[in-house]
C-alpha cells in the first residue's frame, strides 16, 4: 500500500513519541511504500525554531536519518492549485497541500487531524492522536 505520512505521524513515529496502538499496528502490519513530503520537514523545522518542540535535538542531527526508507513526493502545480481551491474551513496550508498531494499521487494520507478527517476529496485514513480520547 502506498501511503503518505502526515507531518505529525512521521515526526512522532521517528522520535518514538506516543501513538495510538492502532496506528502503530497499521504502520507495521502491511507492506507499505512510505512517502513523505519535504513540506513536513519544513513544518517541523519551523516548529522547532519557534520552541514548540522542547527536548527535540536540532533538526540537523536527525532529519536526514529520518528520511531513510521514504520516497519524497513534492506538490505539483496541479496539487498546489487544488490545495488552494478547496472550499474548506481548514486553514493549515501544509495539511491542505498534503491532502492534495495524496489526491494527485494516489497515496493514502495517514493522519491524526480531527478537522482533516471531516473533509473529502482525497484518500485518507484517520487515527486518533495519542493524547485524544475517542
């Protein structure tokens, strides 16, 4: 199965931060082809620079290693246009772009975003975040 990991899923999985057992099992249970967008790298580095990821080492120490075994997928102009055109209240541009990349590239977006799960127009599978209750 070809999947695109959302920024948070990739980051938490790499750093062995809490994920729901159902998500851990899904990621380990099948033969997946893992995809990641460099947009996720930019999003994490930006959060780290703003002090929103305390206890996480400088991204230069781990990002390159974290990308091993991933195929990188970039937004095409068509995906960028789609991301900007969707009539969604969801204002997170990276999430919109990841959803559009998933739609354009026929990738299943794996995410933990409660807002994104309510939207349509792209292949997705939602898992509750470790800190969220059902």
